[in-house]
C-alpha cells in the first residue's frame, strides 16, 4: 500500500490548495447557443419587449448601412482601412444598448459600430481609421475607451477600470469586446483571471465570428467552446447566438446587472459571422467558400429580427421604409463630412507626448516648425494643405 | 558657469543627528507618505502585501493602509500593468511593482503600446499617472533573470520618463515626484544600493531636484564621469582613487535618464574637456551611445579626447560567480580615464592636474 492509497490518512487543515473553491457546474455555458428570436416560448415566459426590439432593429439597419458606407470610403481613399462588422450588427448594437450611461465600453478596432450605436459621432469614432489622429472622441465624457488595436490588450484595462469603480463603491460596470482570435492572447487570460480574483464588475463579450483574419477557430482553440474558458477562471460562461439581437441583449443585460450588483464578472461568447473580409485589404476568397457565406446570410441578424417584428406586427412596410431612409440620410451625412479634407496640425505631434515637453522635444518641435515655415514659403498660393499649422497645438 | 554640487550622503556620517536609513527604507517612506497624502494612490504587485515585497520596499503598507491600497495581485505582469491603465483611466494613481528587472518584460507590451502612448493617443484626454517600480541591475549574486540592466529598452520608448535614484534622499524625493507626476514613470531601483545607508530624517526629507535634473556629486577639473544608479558609488570611488594619479574627476549623477539633463552634463564636460560614460547596461546600443553622441554634439570644441564608455559587455548577464568580470569597476573606469589623451598638454582639464 502506497501513501497515495491510504484513503483518509491525509486530512490537512486548512483544506489543501487543490480543492476547488468554486463549484464548476453552475459556471458551465449552455450546450447550445441561447436564442430568443423565432423560438417557441414553451415555458410561457414573456416575449422580449417590443420597444426594445424596435430600437435594436433601427440601430442595426443604420449600422449595416454605416458599415457599407465606411467600406465605400476606403475605396475613395477617405479611410486608410476599415474592418467591417457586417453580419455582427446584433453583437455591436446589443452591446451598446445594454450599457447604462455610467458604464464603460472597451472596443477593439472592429467595434466602431458599437461606439456609434452608443451615440458617438461617427466621424470622431473613425479618426483612427481615417488617419488624422489615433483617436477622436472624449473618452471620459462618452465612457468609451479608445479603439484598441493590439489584440486583447484592452481587456486588462476594462478589468482595472472596473476594479477602480468597485474600490470607489460606484455602481459601474465595464463591457469589453474581443474577437475569437483575441482569446488566444495572454492578456485575455490575465484579464479574466484578474477579473475573477477581484470579483470585478466586468463583462467580456467574445464575438466569435469564425476567423482571425484567415485562421479558423479550429486552429485557434481546442476548448469545448470559448465560453467554457470562463470555468477555469471561476466565473460563469454564457454561450449565445450572436446573430440574435434579443438574446445577446438579454444575456449582456443580465451579466451587466450581475456585475453592478457585486456578483462578479461574466464571459459571454456570441457565435456570429463576419460576412465581409477582415478589412478592405483582405481577400476572403482565399480561406472560405461562397457556400459557407451563403449559409450565414440565411441566418442574417437583421432579417432574423425583422421576421420577429413583422410576425408580432410591430413593424410594417411604412415603418421599415422610414428606418431605411433614416439610415440612408445618416450614411449620406457621414459621406459628406468624410469628404471634407481634415487638416491635421503637424505641430500637434509634439503636443501630447508628455504633460510638459522635454528639452529634447522642444528642440525637435522647433526643427519641425522651421521646416514647415520654409515649406509654406515655397508653397503655391492657395494650397490649403501647406502651412496650415498652429491650430490645435497644446503646450 | 557653476552648478551646485550635491554630494551623496556617506553612510550615516553626513549628519550624526540623523539616523542611518537604507535606500530601501527611504523608498518605503516615500510610498507610505504618498499613500497617506492622496487616496487615489494604490500600490499593486506581486508579494507587496503582507510580505512587504521581496526587497521589503512595501513593508508595513498593507497593514497600515489595507490590502486594497497595497494589493497582492495574481502573478502576471501584463495583467498588473494593464489593470493599472484602467485604474488610471478611472482616476486612480497606481504604483506598480515589477518584482525583478527581467520579470517586467511580460508587461512590456502594455508599457509600449498603451502606457507610453495613451496621453498622446487621446490628445491629453487620458494621461497615465502610473509609476512602474523596477528593481534593476546586478551585483547581488542573483541567478539568471535577476540582474538585468533594462534601462535602454525604456529609454528607447517615447512617452515615458525613466528615473533612477542612487542616494537615499533621491530615493525618497524622486519616488514622490514620480508618483505625483501625471506622466508615466519607469522608476528603476538599483538593487545593490537597496542596503546602502545615509543619515536621513524621514520626518523632514530634504528637497531634491525634480525629475529631469542631473546632479554633480563630486566637483572636479580633469574629466567628467557621467553615470547613474548602481554605478554612482563605483565612479565616486574611482574619482577618489584617481587623485593618486593626479586626476581631479567630476562625477555627474544623471538621476533621470528621460528627460535627460543635457545642460548639466554639457556644462560639466565643457569645464573639464573630457568625459567617460559609465553604466552596467551592455554598451552596444546602450544609454552610453546616446550620451556620448549628445556630449559630442554639444561639446565638440571643448573636448580633448573622444567620449569613452565603460559599460557591461555585450553578453547575456553572467552567472553570479562571473558577474564581477562583467560589471564596470574602479579599475575599468580608471583605465578609461587613462585613455583620455592626456598627452595634449594645453588642455584646460590638465593645466592643474598633470600626472
């Protein structure tokens, strides 16, 4: 008989560190993605609120038109690049609408629609992708963090902000958006672990759109689902149909309420599909088939919601037409504003590096100023691009 | 042009009325006073709670301010610094501890991609008042990954200040300044000076120059040793030894690597006509290259010899039993001084100090 076989012989106090402190079963996600739209409510539960569904619908129709417009702007050279969220409108819009005013949103570069749906000015939101500056809106006033480019690195920020709100006793939750590829990054793991240990009021929404640029999920993970990863951290994982706006909104609302109540973080995996290529610069035909895309088009998030609205007689042709025209007007306004030439101020390059410029930066700013002065002296009259500096420069 | 000389305090001898305090204790006082002065200040890191940090720099802070203000985190440096970014966004003033120089590397992406750029990215909307404390450098017999001089990585990253104290008053004063700064500061603590002592009164800490200012630790006329952090005591000892050779060496302690105090360094080298830069960090593409270039640009017509560097070799940090061959020591500094072309008799640096 070995030591290991001596059952009951080893009973240390306190309990050994291998004993799980959290029962895993309640944390497990459903086997199938949670759905609301088009599902028979056998349990007799209430149908989702009609007003909410209409708000989601209008915002999603506008969102799809916004995505189309932004992609078109890349072809006209008005945006340097655009990562479209066409097909993911349910996630984008539901995320924005599930937030309360005091909550914070932490978007990635693909989540400009979520910021716009929250009410931010699309021209300001697109600043990064237009290239006139790295960022264009007031983060503290909007409670939307800068669009984050390095994958998953915004997740620890969301956790830290949520922790700070918790320490101050504020009823504030943070919602961070990440893609399926981002779940492989170390920062995803570290952020979820910190969130669970701190019991931080944060919700992480993984938009599993099937691909990290070209790499399918099967090459990204061997987990039963991305939502299952939550169990390893000791937080609940929820699996939801990411094209079902009512389901995503419901799950996120529950998770955010839970966070604000002080019951800790939640990981939500929304299963969706990126109908467009990674960006305008990508060629999706190299890694996926038309048949696959067609199958997902048949599960379109806007059509799914529209069917429900029409069945419940919450939407008729006139209302649909009104929503479509509003989306069209918004796109036209965006197009018009983006066709103005921005005039970034070269001297601003030195304006915000530090609170106060170092002597070295002062010298370099003077060098650039002298170059600009020389350049404008040689510029052709009427050339608006040259010598237009001195506007936004800070200290 | 004269610069006030701020000599480092010799072990407990400068003022017998003041008790000897170690550099590590002075850092502890700075953290305690910062936590007491501003409720937004939060300390977080690995083992910084009840243990008080592996170097005891956070000793007693969790007990005094609670484990929410001085928090042990999970063991993940990117998570620590990334969380600090979010805390700063919400108005806190985080002070994070990286346990050792080489253990700070996992946090490098957060530092480079976010901490250093957030103010610039947001046009001043989200400044990052974060202090990243990093024990750095060798000379303590540490096994691999416990002795790196990582300052060149930080210096090459625009948007962060890089500060390193070498004296007890600076340990306190510079750390308070770093925590008070609205810009991120990488605060490099020379490990082998943690136990160095000076007479110092925690109840009345003497004011020290702010971030961005160098200090002349020893006035001299023959040549300038430009150094910082762990190499300051080496240079001061070398300067004493050099007197036997007839050299009267000035020693400049940079204190702040970014911003770099070019004026103090250039004024010194213009007085002496010769300069040697001394640091532990590997020489190739190290801080000394930048310093030598700037001295040459600013002082070319005053220089009697090329600016020389005494640095660590361009090798991975050696094992403890071999580290003494790697670290710049007094002999290596004096060898460099001897190569400063003293044969040019007319130089201002040698008129009164010929061999």
